[in-house]
C-alpha cells in the first residue's frame, strides 16, 4: 500500500442535493432524507461525514447541495468550512454537481488532487472496512498514466431493477489474465461496462452470471482526470464551468453561478462519463473495488423496516405503540400513541401536518404522492 505521504491530497465531495420523495411526509424540500435521522440518532449526512473523518480532515470535506437546503447543511455540519458547502441554484444532476466541486478544487487545491465522490444518504454498517476500501480506491485513482476512474461495487443479493450494474472483466485491473489484482488487500477489477437499471429478466441473468456488482454511486479520481473527461464528453458543460471557475473567490461568483449553472446539461455522471469511459479503457481505465461493507441505500420506508427489523414479522416503531395481533409494521409517531389492531405489513408515518399509510410492498410508490401534491399545488405539504 502506498504510504499516505506519497498520495496526492485527497478531498471528500459529499452529494447532498436530493429530495428523498419516497420518505414523505418526513422528507420535505428543506429537510430531505439526508438531513433527517432516518436510522440512528444523527442525521444521514452527519453519519456520512463522521464515517469519513479518520480519512478526510474537515478542511478537505466538501458538500454539494442546493439553495433550499444549504443553510440546514451548514447548521448540521458546523465543523465544515461554510465555503465548502456549494449550493446549486437549480438541480442539474450529478455530472454538473461533481463538475462544480471539481472546479472549486481546481482553484483551492490543485489539478492533481484526488476526489472521493460519495452520497450523503447511504447506510454503511462496517465503517472500518469501508475506510480501508476507500483508501485502496484512492491509491488506484492516484496512479500515473491515463487517469483511472474507480468505483465501489456492492455484491448483489437479489435481482433488483432499481440499481445500476457494473460488469467486471475476467482480467485484473493491470490487464493480466486469470486473476484479480490486490491493493491493500482489496481486489481491484477492470470494468467492462455499466448498465443502468435493467429490466427484471436481465437483472436475473446478471445475478446468475456472477460477474456483476451494484453501482453504489461512490467514485474516485483526480480533479484533472474528471475535468479532462468532462471536456471530451460534455464540452459545453466543461466550457461553462471553467468560465465559472474564473469567478471563484470574487464578488462576481454568485451572479455567475446563477447565470451559468441553469444552462448546464442535466445528466448523471454514470451516463455522461462512466459509461463512455468504460467503452474506451485505453484512454480512461475504469476499475471497480467490490465492497462488502454492510451497505444499504435505504431507498424507501420498507428498506428502513428491513434494516431495523431483527426478525421477520417484527413491528418496528419510533414512538409509543400498542400492537394487538399486528405484525410486520413500520410505525413512526414521535408525539402520539399508535394503536394497531389486526394489521400487518403496513407503513405508518405521522407528522404534524400529514399522515402516510401504505402497504410495505407499496412503499416505493410514496414518491407518486409527492408528484400528486405538486400537481395539486399543495406547496405547504412539500
């Protein structure tokens, strides 16, 4: 393993701009999933930053969020430099968000600096193991030559259609046939291709093949590597962000951000950068590190139930609950008693102005409620 002193300076970029609509009614525009204590006492973004603190000092942590959430992000992360909380005036998906962080790092650090791009709202049970894998991924990203792209992959446990999949090659990340390379004791595999949210028959085939991992949305590269790929693959976005970079640290920055950012293409980094890069591995080698870290993206209330339930059929509750002949329910009501009689497999979430009730197996559809509230212009409930 390369000694820390020999690695370029590394910064964590935490993506925290999502709305978390499937966690309504707790998740709202100003306080979405990542700013709530969905699992545990601390909020999800606080857990994320605490998990990273042994690797990244506060001076090297950045957060990309939006205008509506930026004040709360700064309040929750008081140890982080307020100037490192980058607020998008409008959402433009992950390619633009990462590009915004990259040009700030270009100005405040260097083109040689490493970026660890990480979601704010995932659960990771094995913190120490996670940090070892992140350290190995940074070591790979720091290699000389064509700038490598590194991602973390989760071993699939079911043929899920809600995740992107990473197919890894049979040869190692160094190109040798018949084996995998080890970096700091972790396997590093060359990526053949990315597939975004396949249909169920395809997901089943991927599970059976044994050469696929879930894309966890955690990426590692040099600032210069990302910006070079952005220039090649999204040239208009690159040009616009470099114009914005010229205003960083000046009184012109906020006005330039509001003028330039809404015009950027709205596209995910997976589609814009990783998928085309994986098809041109000589110019942009892409690697994946399998990560068995107790990971969950907890994408719905049902996923929270599955994470917290000690056994099948147990009621999971936050607040006072009286349950008679009731099983498998997720019940959240901090201010009043929930009495449940003869009901099973429900999600019940009670807030001061809204009450959600749905079957656990329909929890993914809660986002549809938010769309309907938007259509009916019930802005106070959003």
